[in-house]
C-alpha cells in the first residue's frame, strides 16, 4: 500500500497563485481613491469610503510566472532577515551552545518534579504555558509577529528534546504571539491605528479586552497542552515525526557533556562586547518605554551592561559554550529592549543577530574565512524558507495587479447594509478573518478597512468600539494558517514543517478560537461595557 504523500509547500502556494489569477478573470476590477492620514506621528494610506469605481479589467495570465520575482521584491525585509538569521545561528550552532543550554535547562527543570505542586501540574506543562503566555503578552502589547522567526530555532530543539515535536515548539512562540495579537491589549500597530481612525480614545475599552485576552489564552494554551500530552505519550503519533528526525539527529550528535574550554579569543570577544555595552549605557543612560499611553523611563541599557559584565565574566571563565549561550540570551534581552524602547524593526534585529554571530565566531577562535564559510552554509541551509516567502508574496501581487482587492472590500461592505447590530458585527468579524488570506499585515488592514467599518457602524448605530474589537479579534486567528503569510511560511520552513501538515494540525485550533472569538463579541453589543 502506497503511503499518502503530502504536497510540498511550494506546490500548495503555487496553486494558490493560480487560484488568485483565476479570480482576476471572474471578479470585476475596481479601485477606491486613497488619501494619507497621520496617526501617532506615522503616515498611513487609507481608502475614501464613497470613492469606489470600476476600472479596466486586468486579468493575470503570464504574470503567474513573474509572481515569484515580484513576491521577492514585495517582501525583501523578511527574506533577508531569514537568510541573516540562518547564517547567524549556523555559526552559533558550531559551538553546540544551544544544545548545551537545552540539556542543562532540562536537567534542572526536571529536579522541580520533587515538589508536589510541580509534579501535580507537570513541569513541562508549566514551561509550555509560561512561554506561550510570555509571547502572547508581547503580541498583545507591541504586536510581536516577525520577531518570532528568530525564536523558532531555539524552541523547536527544546520542544523535541522535551519529548514533544516541532509543532509544539512553534506553538510556544508563534501561536503564543498570534493569540496575543488577537487579544490586542495595547498594540499600537493595529488597535491604536484602528481606534484613531474610528475616532475613539487610544486604547479605550481595555478592561473587556483583558477578559478577551485571558479567555483566548486559556483556550489556546489548553489546546496545545492537550496535544503535547498526546505526543509525549506516543511521539510516533506526531504528523511531523519523520521531519523531526533532523532535530533529533542534530541534538544527539551534540556532545553536550563536554564543554570546550575558554580561549584567549573568548576574552577578546568578551572585552569587545563589554566596551560596546558600556559606551551605549553611558550615551543612553535613561531609556523610554511606551506601553499603551503610559511612558516608563528606566536605565535598561546600564542595567543590561552591568549584568553582561558579571555574567559574561562568569561564563567566559567556564567555557566557550556557556559564553556563547550567555551571548545569545543577552542578544534576546537587547532585542526586547530595542523593540519596546527604540521601535526597532527587522533591519535592526537582523543587525543585532549578525553582530552576535561575529562575536560568537571570534569567541570560538574562528578566523574571518571560517566565519564566512559558516555563515554562507547557514544561509544556504535556510534558503528554502526565504524562497517560499517570496513565492507566498506572489499571491498578493497577483490580486493587487489584477485590481480585485478593492472590489472584494466594496462587495462585502455592501452586503452589510440594512442588517441588525449583531448580524453586522458578525459579518465584520467573518470579513476580517477572511481578509487575512489577502492582506496579512495588521497595520495595512487597519488603515484600509477601518474607514469602511467605521462608516457602516455610524449608519446603523453600532458601537465603534465593538467594530474595532471585531477587527482586532478577526485579525489574529486566520493569520496562523493562511499560506499568504510570509511570517507563517518562514516559521514553518525554519521548523521544517510542511504547510500541508501544519494546516491539518492547526485548522481545529483555528476553528475553536474563531468560535470563541465570535462568542466574546456578543457582549460588546448586548452588555453595557466600559468604553463600549
């Protein structure tokens, strides 16, 4: 009996491109006029709601073969970020630092089993829950999304080493952040823009959004824990059991018991980082962090500099592996400070990981040629992830060039006319969830469709806060399964999970979360909630 063969991710995405091209032959071409507005000091292009007009049909034919190229042009930041990340972590993995860290973490965490509470709840359950909550918080507060790509390389090996699979590892960071993105407590890139366009006080209605965030976290984390328990009991039941052989082999080959002793160049690397952190701590002694409408001023760079001076010295004395692992942990700490305090984007994060890789190479005693060869090998190993992100971007290119996106927006807005509040809110939610298949950027969707949803709300007397809530809940879930999402495709390729297998695993979770999200919308219309 022949084994059922799942289609390759590239095949699936290319067929979606073909489907998009067929759509441009069927759906009439049309456009809205657009204008530029400023929100929170940033400029965004929004549509003029009454300006829809039909234009000449632009059916896509041979363009399906140029979609790959245009997809690369459309998504250069994610593609370059993935390549740099692959090269950087290949250098890091040369030291086996991550494997040593995972092994040490698991040994110490299992010692907690001797305490009744930890044994009752399960140490691994606590670890998965806390990690997912942490990423959910990041997603809810500053819209963490692309940044999760960098954490896949850490949590997938950890998950496999814990006796689970790569799907659980992806859930710990990517699904966690996605759930938080939907809960959207203080995310300025979606909630902030949506509320400003709707004419609402910034981050108002947070009390009920906190309830939403807690409920969907309970449901999402519960689903993942239930799956993780099944895989722990029988790892062969995993859809990606054979794909995870790469991670099992990678971990088993690492001699994590024997640490490489420090070299003179390890101390040189330590001194270089020490000097750099001290200089920046001196130049920027106080750092501003914006959380919602509140601004906190903290000496985070001096604190991190002081911590690196101490822990860098301790780990450099111990071994190369522990020093490189310490370097990775501080890289993640600076990433968080950079994103929350300095509004870093992928360019700055890529530069941070690239610098980490160079310092790690120096610490291991590698020369310039060796570091270069390792970096190129890592970029080559992860090239498939970069290629598929470009291919996925081609789907959006076809729909944009075929001028059917605005027609779809207009058609759905017309279908909402004359309905009651709950029915209209439900359609808005379904509309937003489906729109993720076409436009994956939350910021872009907020700028494009909130003017339409705002006007519909005003016409029927629906609370604008309820409309914004339907927008941000609908913006979160289907992004976790759509093949047009460059972030999802990049995450899966790095984790070596075929999209077809991810879809098979994820669709029940997305259905459950979508239903829960709909139920959470009903009180925004039927109850007297603060801010609504």
